[in-house]
């Protein structure tokens, strides 16, 4: 019997074997997925970066701040507005310094009681530059560096410091004038020659304020928009001469006190410092190796200043005046000379320090006369005239080439006086071809000795007399005549706020020696002659020279961005009786101004300049007398009870002096 194969039906309950795909197909599939994801990420990232850049195209990147003020997400104008509000306290109330119960506010401007010419900038907060810097952060490098910085700012933040400028020497002067009376400087061991034997007083340590550190700290806080007062700190001031160093010097002082006189000379003139003066001026002076005996610098220089009145002669160029286009008056040239007071003192002092004691006689006869070889020739600077008389007929001055005017109506008496003195000083000045003219240099020394009258300025809560009021009328008029003549102006600074004497705004110039100055260059082919005149309330400067075919066009000033002043600023002062009020400064609206000047040469070449001025809003200022507060009493070290040698050497002391 044959066997048949029985065909079994498939077991449908069993799982069907999976179809195995080729390995290459699987890898290729995942490769595509990865690429797709990668491309998607690139697309999303690029889109995000693009969107981020679009959102902040005209805005400061997030995370950027100054102190607690966030600037992120703001436009430059919004940031500027925020900064203006944040710095309002500094501009209106000032930067506050304090010692115990005594405070003083350092305001941006020193203001004058009667004359804006003496008002000058102490510090400036540069909000616009700060807003520009904030906006440029994350935009000032290549793409990847910028992107890295933007992410860092977003995640970690970025602190920015407010920009500012400060006149440190003027700031120190303001602080000294307000707090200096509280200092007790160290006292050196002092020499007393009133008795037969020299007496030496014991030195004493003192305390002075560390102004430099306080100013640095205060403006670091300003840069972070921190308005809290800055404390002044006293530091130890060590004496430069100790009693235990003076034994030999005291013996030498006793001998030098017998010197009959010290004779000074200048050309054929002589002066004698008498024996009594020598005795009164002798003092101990520290040296690198110990202590010597010299002449007191302050007393000696005061004496030399009296000699300067008979020695000094201002240099005088040959000059002439023009009336109705005709030369009317010649002035012969004259060399100038000026006593160098400091150098002369050093020479006299060195003479005494090195004087041979054996030459001192036992007594001084009434007919005593120094040998000519012993006369100390004072150091005098000789200045030759720039323009000798022989050249004035060849200067080529033909006609008027420029005019400048300004009006000083309403000026007080002292101001009017100073304008007249300054204008007279400049009248008839000749400016050589190629010369850079300096208004400050030509005016020279501005003191009572040179004919000027003082005005009061406000520094902190003190009113201090200063010279120079009215001279910005000179600077402004000089700016205008140089503009009109088409001369290159190399230095000019506008006032900090608008002044009625210098309208229209934008065409003024402030001067205050040694800086700021008003300078220009005579780029004409011949000399320029400056003529000044005052007619009523109008000051006029004229430049006469040789026309070279240039023409000048000056636009009318455009005034914009008006900002109203804040409320009246009240300054408490001990210079007025309690409760007495004196308003010294009117309110001034802030603004910007600009004008242009186009100078066209004879051959048709043109040069156009735009002159801009920024005037801050300035509140009215009133002084009010305050009730005097008890004077703070700093603890000053008493006279050391330990030997003098125990006082540390200043060179080894870590404190700042």
C-alpha cells in the first residue's frame, strides 16, 4: 500500500516571520531623518536669530544695564530719556560729599553771583555717549563674536558704566574750600630765633582729607547711578621735620641770623633783604639726608611779588591804529620782561643754604655794603617783540576784512569795567601771517594787579571772589570777527547754558585761562591788525588786512530741542545771615543750536563747517543763609609722648599723602 503525503494547512495562529530589509536601506532611511532634523534645527535657529535681530534691530540688546537701570529692549532715544531721568538728581542736586554733619554738593557748574562768564563746568554726564555705547554693544565685532556677546548679555547680563568727564583740580578746589577748615595739617618742628639761643618747637602729626580717593569713589558711584553721599575720610599727615633731626641745623640758623643782608639785582637795580627779614624768614627745610636751613618760600615770594611790580614789562609789538581807513598812530616796539618768582626764590634759597658761615661778620655796621660779586641776579624772562618798528610799513594792511559785535546791555559795573580793560589790552594787536592767535595768551594775567575787578562764584555752599568776569564777552566777539573774516578757528567752546549777552545762541565762545581758549590762524598773505571799540553797550572788533578774494557766508543759527529748567535751586550757605535769601542766577532754558559757515576762495574752492552748541537747562539759583552747625571736631593725634624718632618715616607709611 502506497503512502500519500498529507498536506498540512498553515498554522494561522503562529506569527508570520518579519521580512528582513536590506541593511543599506535602513541606514539610508535614518541618515535622511538625521539630516532632516539637522536642517530643521538650522532653519529654526536661523529663523530665531533672524527674528531676534529684527526685533532688536533698533533696540539695545536685552541684559544691558547701568546700576539698577535696565536699558535692554529700549531704543537709543528711549535709553537717553531714561538716563536723563536717572541723572536728574546729579544735575540738579549735585554729587554730595559728607563729613560728620557737614555736607557740600558738587554741582555740574560753578556759578557766578553776577556774571555768567565766571560760570564753568565741573563735571559733565555724557548720557548720549552712554546710550550710543549701550546700543553698540553686541554690534561692534564680527557676526559670530556679536552673536556670542548677545547670548551672554541675555543669559548673564552686562553692566555698563555711565560716561562722564570731570575737572579734577577744580573739584578738589571746591572740596577744599568747603571742608578745608576742618583739616589740621601736620606741624613741623619750628625754629624760633627771638631769643639768644635758637628754640625748636616739637613737631606734631595732623590729619588731612584724602580728596583724591573721595572723588574717585564718588564718580565711580555716579557711573553706577548711585546717588548716596560720599564720605570724606581723614588720613594721617606726618611732619616733614622732627625736632630730633634739627640740632646741627639750629646751630647753623644761629650763625645765618647774623648775616647782614642778601642783595638782589636786576640790570642796574638792586634790593636788599635786611638782617631782620632774614632772621624772620629762616626755617627748617627737609632734605633727602636730613634737615637744613633755608628761607620761608611763602614770605620770600610775597617779597618778590612786590619787586615784580617794578621789574615786569609787557612785550609791545609795533602797532598802529586805523581811523576811517587811514593809519593814524604808530607805536614803537618794546621787548618785555617778567620776573620768574619761583625760579628766583630757588636761586636765593640755594644761595643761603650753601652760604659760607665764615664770611659772616660779628656785627653789621650802618654803612655795610655787599660786594658786587655777592649780588644775586634775579631770574627774568625776556620776551622780544614779534613785530619790530621797521616792518610796520611793509605789513600790507589795506582794508577791513572782518567785523564782530556783541551787546552787553544790563551788565553790572564790575563786568563793564572788565570788558573795557580786556578790549583795551587787545586794541592795536598785530597778528603775523601763519600765526595762531590765542585770546587767553594775548590778554595775559587776569588779576587785580592787571586792572580787573572780582565777582563772587558759588562753590558748594561757599561764595568765593574770582577774577575774569566779562571776558567771555571778549571771547565771543573774537569768535564772531574770526568767523566773519573766514579764518580757520582752531579752538572754541560754547557756554554750558544760554547767556543773554551772547544771543543769538550758538555764536558764543567761553574763555577762562588757561582753558578754554578761543584761537584762530591768520591764513591770509599779510598781517592782521585788531581794532577794538566800545560804543554804549556794544563791543566791536575789527580785523584789518589784505583781502585775498575769499568770500564768507554764515547761516542764521537754528535753535531746537528746547528743555525747560527745573525748579529754583536753593543753596544753603553760611556766608549769609540765617534766613537771608539772595538769588544769584536766573533760570535758563536748555537747547541745541547750530549754524554753518561757507568760505569760498578766490579760485572757487569751498569749505563748509557746521558749528554746534549744546546748552543744558539751568535752574535759578538762590542762596539762603543757614543757621551755623557745630563745627565737627576731627580727632587729631596729640603731640607724641614717645620719642620723636618713633614717628614713622612717611616713605614707609602706606597711607596716601
